[in-house]
C-alpha cells in the first residue's frame, strides 16, 4: 500500500460514519413505556400528577407511571441517547422532522394490540403505527427515502405491549378460551409487526409482559395475597406466542433481528429473591390506597412509601424506578433465558 493509499485510508477514518455514530430509538407500547403522550389526550388514564415523578428530576410528574424514570428511559440511557420524546409533544412543532430523526416515543398508557382495549382512552398500537407512518413520510420528504430507510434499518424499535389486552380479557372473563384469545391477539400483532417492517423497521426489542398475576392489583383480590396463577398462565402463553412469532418472522423475512425479553422470568426472579436485588417489599405498592395500596392508583391523596428503592411496585401495576433500572440493565446486557437470541447491546452492533 503506497503513501497515498494510507493517506486516503487515514482521511476516510476521520469521516464520522453516520451509521455507527447516530443511535436512535422508536418506542411503541403502553403505560410501562409512556413518557407523556397521554398528557395530550382527553382521558382518565393519566399520570401527570403527584406522587408520580416524586423522584424524577425536579420532582416533576411527567406522565410516566413511575416514581421516576421507566425502563425505556433506562434503555435509552444504556444506548447513550436521550429518552425519545412523546410524539404528541413534538408532532406539531414546525421543525418536527429534525426531532423525528432523533427518535420518538409513541407509547400511551392503556394501549393494547386490540383497538377495543381501553378504546377512546389512549393511542392504540394501531394508532401509534399510523402516527409512525406519518413520521416516516416527513423524514422521507426531508432526507430522501433511501437515507430514511437506512436510518430506520439502524434504529432500535422497542415494543412493550399486550398487558392491557390481557387485563381486559381477565376482567371480561372471556367467551373464548385462553388459547383462542392469545392466538387472536398474536395474529393481530403479526400484522402490526409486518406494518412496522414494511415501513422500514429491522431491529426489534420486544419486552414481554410481566407476571400480571403478581401485581398488587391482582394479589389484593386473593385472600392469601398470592399471585393469581391463571393470570400468570395467560402471560406465559402470550410471551411464548410472541417469542415464536418473532422467530418465525425472522426466518420468513431474513433481514430482521430482535431481542426478546422474558419480563415474567425477570420479575419472578426478583420476587423470589428480593434481597439479591436490594428490595424488601414485593407485594405492597409504594403509592396507593386500600389493601396492599392496590385498591386505587397513585394520586395526590394516596399514601406513599419513603423507601422507594426497596419496593418492587410503585403503584398497583407499575414497577418502581429502581426495578425499571434493573430490568433495563438485563435487557441491555443480559443473556438467555432472560433475553434472547441476542441482548440489546448485541442487537445494536448487528
Ligand atoms: C426547532 O426550531 C427552534 C427554533 O428554530 C429551536 O429552538 C428548536 O430547538 C428546534 N426544535 C427541534 C426539536 O429541533
Ligand atoms: C384470578 O383471576 C381470575 C380472573 O380475574 C379470577 O376469575 C380468579 O378468581 C382469580 N383467582 C384467584 C385465586 O384469585
Ligand atoms: C419465561 O420464563 C418463564 C418462567 O421461568 C417460563 O415459564 C417461560 O417459558 C418463559 N417464556 C419464554 C417465552 O421464554
């Protein structure tokens, strides 16, 4: 290799390669991932009031269903990027396509895979995908469609969805069997994943549903404060079906990759050995009212605990900031059977 070649090689190495330098995430999901979209909706499903956010910067309630950050905030932190802003906060700003390129969070408290889940109270997953589609068009108009496709192919697509559909099924005590319910749910999800793929998504992070039967809301309904086994069974069925769907979709489409996180396993490990994780309380919600602080949501008139870092649950359904941090670290750096076939650090490098 002559000196000129070396010089060219050297100069080339100085050019920042857009691919590796620019990390972006697009987030879809429910209250576990909402960073403020519901603040912009006329809905009962809100969290932008105390004591939510008591441990957030400035003690501010941002619309997160947490005492502080949620797991999406921590995943973004691990990726080394700012937590993507709520879509509804930036959609109408004049230079929104700049913001769109840096990542967007579409998650909305109450959202489900089915449009009927909390209908009219949230942005359903389908609505979130529709908004994402307009985001893609705006980016393509500005950057060109090739550059936009390249950008999207490098981006992380984080999905936390399904818990509200399961809760709706449990409350409705369905006419269909759990197996029928889950197969309808996951075939709907299949169409939604295809839509995201067709818009350009290639790297998916799917966070499976936690053991809903162990939430304070479900434990409260048991005389013994035990986890509701049939609710947990439904979550297992769903998680299995999602994991299979992702595997099938990958082998069908080839150029798709994913991380699946078994939240049920992760949270059951915490519940079985809380002290290993620095926790002391895994049944009672930190903030709420009634038995296990789980009869009503966290509101300004609810009781709330002082030692929030030692609680698993912030309110009747959602984990504390401390636990979200633990889960995000596992999603990012963990290994099978918690997260597979690759973790998010590996997914990012693919
Ligand atoms: C949009 O433009 C305004 C003024 O030019 C600027 O202050 C703001 O930071 C920009 N917002 C984004 C999201 O780029
Ligand atoms: C578990 O939840 C289901 C559905 O909500 C309910 O019908 C059942 O009674 C619960 N089981 C226990 C032991 O609480
Ligand atoms: C998740 O973990 C649970 C608990 O160990 C296990 O029963 C289940 O098979 C796992 N599900 C998936 C999809 O990996």
